[in-house]
């Protein structure tokens, strides 16, 4: 049996560079808003698909095995979670600066 991957583009962080669709048009396409997406629910596991995910400038592309959901990319991160942003107070805490209102 040939390995297949589930490939998800996190629309909350995708910045619409189009690199995925330009690099692998057989595997990725752009939706009506210009965000990347996989052309099918699962893709054939390949070096090309992994390279596309690795080249995404903000790691918006996550890959798991279709069979058991084991994470392939990005390793050791929670790619499906929205990015966390510190409050102005937390960013300036300990820096000697005060947050301005």
C-alpha cells in the first residue's frame, strides 16, 4: 500500500503567497480568496509535498499520515492552533518599558 498524507493549510495563518500552488500545482491550488489548499483530501506522500510545506514562510501547511494521524510536518509544534499574541503588558514586562494606552 502506498502511504498517503492528510495535508491541511491553516487558513487562520495563511498569508496568500501562493508558493504552494506555484511549486506543486498538481497537489495544491488557490481558493477563491487566494489561500492555498490541497487539491484532494489526502495526497500521495512525496518529497515534493514535504518540501512545499517546509518552504511555506509561516508554516501554515501541516502534514499528518492519513492512516493514523501521526504528525509529519511541522515537527514538535501545534500547527493547527492559532498563533498566540502576547498582550502589550506582557510584551513590555521585564523590559523596563511601560505599555501605552
